[in-house]
C-alpha cells in the first residue's frame, strides 16, 4: 500500500468520525430547541432542578407539601423553639464552610402550616395589616403556583443581629409559611478582623434554591 493510499484512508477516517460526531450532537441540539419553543424560557426552578436532583426529599402527607434539601442542611421535625407559628420542620445549615471564621451563628429555614381556623386572631390581624397597608407595593413570590407574600425584618440586641424573611400564603384552608431565620454577630462589637462578615449571597442563594423546590401535594389531611 502506497503512502498516498494510507494518507487518503486517514483522511476518510477523520471525515467519517467528524460526520458521526455531528450526527450524534444534532438530535440533542434539536431537542433543546424544541423544548425552548414548546415551553418557552426555562424557569429558575427548572434550572435549579439540574443541581437538586441528588438532594433529599422531605414529604409530608399530613400537611400536604414536599421540598428538597442538600447535605448542607439538617432536618429537624421536633422543634422546641420555633420562630413561626405551626412549625412543622426546621432545616438548619450545618456545613461549617459557611460559619468558620465568620460572624454567622445560625441559619435555618422553618416551614409552618396552620389551619386557618386554628390561627390566633393576633397573628391573622398582623398578617392582614402588613399586606393591606402596602397594597400594590407588597412583595410577592410565586412558589409552586401559589402567590406568597414576602416580609422581612432585622433586629439587634447586645451585639447580635436577628433577621427573619418570611413567605406566607393561604392554600387549601391552611396558612403556609416559609421563614428563613438568620442569627449573626455584629462584627463591629469585637476587635477588628476578629470575625469576617458571612457570605450573605451564598447563604441566601442556597436557601432560595431550597425554597424553589417547595411543592404542594394534591391532597392534604391537616384540617
């Protein structure tokens, strides 16, 4: 076999490999285009599902919801002290990477479910006044196809700061609340460079992604 023949065979082989590669990629690209056309732009939750597929799933048939959470969080069902009424579960941030060397003391997500008829009149009045006073300025977020009202507050006491961001909605006769609780130390109380400010962006993004996995079940039994 001549050198020209060997060279020609190598060129044909390279071309064949290239064609096969393009043919294998084309269906995938076509499928992505079809999804984009049929379903429109992907939502945040759809993008997040790529990263949450290996997360654990907590399901409550009693209270009619489920949500996913990563190994960075530890779940607790028995909650002696809760920051919201009717707390069902507490997801606490346990990954020390978020704490070490920073002023972060605690970051937890509480999920509370309270039948409307069992809610205290004071709490209902507070919810009603908060959002009726704001009118169109009230912050909302669509979670699992339901409009949740967002509220936030920060308080300080003896060198500590406490933050609470809550999402509240009435669904199927019960009030659902998702509350992110943050406890951190005021870095200005201590000597300079004793603690660094915790990475708020990373912490909030993590819990925001967890909240995006919240789903209502078709039937609930918590009347």
